[in-house]
């Protein structure tokens, strides 16, 4: 017998029993609670289970932009996005029948809730793709990851490029100190560098997260969040927020002061985090990708590893007429074609071509781990 359940962040015990933070850092109820409080999303966990297994899927509900809505569309139209590196996650060994039924029941649930479009950032290894509609899956890009099952010697000699080894050694000679944030003062320093980097990279407005977002991560995700900072001559000059679960460490958000790039602090942050992750028994460290296949961000990350994983996204339109109506309204308001670019849903595309555009909704950081590339 199949049973459906839908949980909110208030259902801490139920959510954690199905999808604990050890299994999915981004899909955890702790991460959902921070997103709800500081980003204004409505997190949900949809679960379909039979007697022996389950499929759990975390997502965020977002109201469609009000200026695009007509009386016909109605005021309660919404779409969904997923946290990074999630998608439907198997608990136990779901049968093919359960996976197929999941896709149909989820679609019916979304139509009933007046959800018109769905976007997912899929975990390269854990997402259960068989529980999704195959024609909606798309290869977005390749991302870089470090295989932490290699020995330290193998990683140094065979994973890092010659230039990467030189940069790490340079940071060590310059006595760059890498440490984990311990106080709210450390988080303020991280936030200062993060905003500085966002401004320098002309990032979209929704990437300018407030300090409270990071302090909430620091206070509420103690078991799956790690702020790693680099200090040079008593000044914090680089930092990255990593989320981690049982198997993986994810480079989430970061920043660096370009005035100190000559001492290679970001190389030091990644290297020391890699050693920490390996010591913790993690399997992989995901560095992400770039804006384009061979840009500076991608080349910097690739210097740490030859390993690549396909990063898939899922773009599903559940109510095509309402979706098309919103896209037409967007085009009329902004005086340009919503069909151009690679954004989804298209009616959420930022209208300013001068700003960096991504196909992801606001919570994404995957193109970004917007760190200095040196």
C-alpha cells in the first residue's frame, strides 16, 4: 500500500526521520528552516512510501511574481525550486513501480496546489532519476569533484596540477593560516568578504545574502555547515562556506579579497578543507563548475582534480497555458523576449543583461561558489 506525506519545517521529527542531515545537507529540515526564515521560501518535503521503502523530495514553493498575474491566472499561482544537490532521494530500495508512481502522484499534487513549473538541482550520485519524467532532465554542465578515497600522496601528485601544487606551497610559505570559524565575529568577516566578492563580480541582487542568513547557518547547521577562513598577517582574506553530509562536502558560497591573491588564500582554504574532509571519512568534495565550460572559475577548480560529474537539472512545466501567460506578461513588461537566455522558469529571468545570468533560481550557488580565480 502506498502512502503520501507532506512535511513542513515544523515537522522536525518526521522530516529528519525520512531525510536526516547526515543523508542530505541541503535536503535537511535544518537547511529548510534557515531558507524559510531568511529567504522567504516555503519548504516542503514530499514523501511517497510503501511498506519497505520510500522516496523523499525536498523543495521550495515560491509565489509567482505578482506583477505578472492576471485575474485568469489567479493570485495563488506558484512554482517550485529545489535546494542544491537534492532531487528525489531513495530511502531503502524502492521498486520501479514506486518510482513510476512517484512521478505521477507528485505531478497530480503540484497541479492540485496550482504549481505551474518545477525546477530541481539534482545530486549527481544520490538523486533517483527514475522517479522523474525523463524528457524534463537536462545536462546543465560538468562539475569538478575531488575523489577523497585517493591517498594524500595520490591527491598531491595525480589530482592537483603542477600550478595548483605551487599555489598551495606559496600559501604555506607566506604563512597563510586556515581555520574554522568559531565566533559570530568570524562570520562577520566571512560576510564582509562575501559581499565584496559579489560586488566585484556584479552578481545578481538575490546573491547578496544578509549577515543573518550566514549566522543562522552557523548556529543552526552545526552538524553540516563549516565556515573555513584564511588569515594573512592577522587579516581574514578568504573564506568558503562548505556544507557536508555523510559522503560529500559541497563548496556552497565564498569570497576572497583580490588584493591578497598573490598569497593564494583560496588554494589554502580548499586544500585544508580537503584534508579535513578526508580525515572525516568523506568520499567526495564537490567544487562545482564555472559560468561557461572553460572560463577562469572552471579552470581554477579543475586545477584541483581531473574528476568530473554530470550536473543535471530538471525543468518540468505542469500547467503550460498559465506558464505561457506569465512568460508573455514578462516580455510585455520588460520589452524583451523571455525565450532568450537559459533561465527557468523564463518569467523569473532577470531583465538586466549587464548582470550575471544563471539558469538557477535564487537559492542556487552552483555557478558561483563565486570565488576568486587565481
